C-alpha cells in the first residue's frame, strides 16, 4: 500500500508516484530575532543563555553574503554547537579565493561535479548574488583545495602545516 502522502497508479507494471502540492514558507527569520523573542518570553532568562545568543549572532554576522541563509529548523542549541565547532568560521576572503583556485585547478578538472565558473562568480561578486552557496559545500571545497594550495597561504590562515589545515576544514565540513 502506498504511503499516505503520495498516490500510486500502475503504469507498465511499475507504480507511478505523485505527490500533493506543498506550499513552502520562504520567509526565513533571522536567528537573532528568533532567540531574542524567545528570551523575552522566558521568565528569569539565564544570562549565560543570552550571552550564548550574542556569540551565535556575532558568529553568523561575519558570514559572507554569498552563503545561503541557515536552515530555520536549526535551534539555538544546534547553532551554538556549530559555532563552538567552528563550522561558521572561514579564513579571510583572499585565502578562500586561493584555496578555491587550487580546488579548481587540481580537483575540479578530474571530477567536475559543479559549475565552477558560476560558483566562483558568486564568490567574487559577494553582495550581488546573495544566498547562493551552501556553507557545507564551501567548507568541503576548502578541505579539498587545501591539499594542493601553497603552504604559505595556509600559514597566513593560521595553520602550521597542511595536515592541520585539512583536519580543521574536514571537521568544519563534517559538522556543518
């Protein structure tokens, strides 16, 4: 028997699945608005909680405009965990661009899984194309590109060696 959200009709021996229309609310409230409204409704709000909201809001305010907005289903605890693990931290823009150039040169030519020209255009025009790139995708590409980028670039980002840089980018991509 088909699942209740879809209907099934047979066509040449295979079921044909059709899904009902779904309406999607595209309005994405900011994390700061969400949590401050929660704080005002909590009796005797915990100061540690409000400082945690500030830390999360501060970490999210430094993200570039070319990144997609964070999913609304992530709660305060999940975002606090991601901030603590560094998932929302990126190196300075020039370092990101160098690592992505390394990715394009060494990895994309072997496995072209995305439109690299469009991707790099979104990053170069930071404020024009807001919200197009996933933080998870970017962290994964930084991890991959760090394998072949110049070590001086990684040292400018604060890493002692390539292994430390790749390990940090891997952890950030893993928890994103």
